[in-house]
């Protein structure tokens, strides 16, 4: 009887340990990996010293699994429901100690990602869920499909690849690269652009400067850029059935920004 009781509580302990919210000491951790599906993940800083992942919804079905290997903390959030047409996303808060700087590897499907006030380098690969990132210091690589990508107040180079994803950025300090398809791109107050492209949708871009061989290209739609009057580059323009409106004279420089579209208007305006 005693052995049976001991075994019962031992199994409960294993279950709690495996699926509990979990508090992990941040000392020694360099990389945080998150894998999941059908989740809403919110990453925010807090005043504590540990890394905490809280499951906020569907608490009767805790799904958190974590593992620490050397300097990497791994989370597996498997919310897959077999043979179920309607799937509800489970909400999580990932609490990160303030003033830390980790590397983040996020691989999710059918999920939404929100990040606010974090320092660190992010690589995000998601599908069919919104991505919202605000107040980030660090490099950012984002892949997403079928939902919006919104980025604001970011210090660091940015690389965005979308598939049927509208991309909106504001107040970015670093080189901004964006490639998406069949959705518009809207850039406001970027320090520097690299390659910006979409198809069958408009691009509006307000920025300060370019890198070498920068391109802003779309098709079957308009392209509008706003730049400072004291910019230091010229324009190389191509396309079919286009109309060009340019407020600036040609400069004596070999530094060019390539602009292209088809069946649309290219506007170059003063910021």
C-alpha cells in the first residue's frame, strides 16, 4: 500500500515537473529556443532574474516542456490537436530578465508572436499568425506567411521574408531589407534601406539613406519614396508602362538607388 501511494505521488511529481510553467535560472543561458504550434506567444521583460514561461489559457491542459542543454534553454509547446478542424491558440507570456541579451530561435506554425522591450538577436520562422515587434535592440530575421508583420522602434539590422504578408515598419535604426509577395510594404522613418520588394502591391518608403546597390521594386502598382533633400544618391529607374514624378535634380555621384515597377507610378518626394 505504501509503495502504491509513493508511486502515485511520484507520477504526479513527474507530470508537474514536465508540464509546469517553469522558472529557469538565466545564469549561463545564451540561447532560448521556442518551438510550437497554435500558440500566442508574448515576450516581455520583467524585473526578476529568472526566465519564466507562463501558460495563460487552457490551464487544464498544460503543454509546456522545457530542457536545458549546455547554454541553451529549449521550450516545446505542442498544441497540435489531431482530427480537430477548429483549433484554439493557447496564450503564453515569456518573461525575460531586464538588461539581458540572449539569442532567440523561434520556430512556430499557425501562431502569433509579440515582442516588446527586449534586447537580443532574433530569428523567427512562423506561419499564419501576426508578428508584432516593438522596442527591440538587436538584429532581427523574420519569416512569416499569410499575416501582417509590424515592426517599430528597432535598433539593429532587419531581414524580413514574407509570403502574402503585409509589412509595416516605423522608426528603424540599421539596414532594413524586406521581401514579400502580393501584399503592400509601408516603411516610415527608416535610417537605411537595402533591398525592398513585393509584387502586385504598393510600396511607400520614407528613409534617410541607402546601402550600395539598394533596390526598391514592385509590379503592377505604385511606388512612392520620401527622402531628405540633402540625400547623396541618384536614381536608376526601370519598368513598363510607368509614370515618373521626381522632385530632385541629378547629383554628381555614382551612388544609385534602383527603383522599378510596371503599370504604375514612381514618385520621388521630399521628406
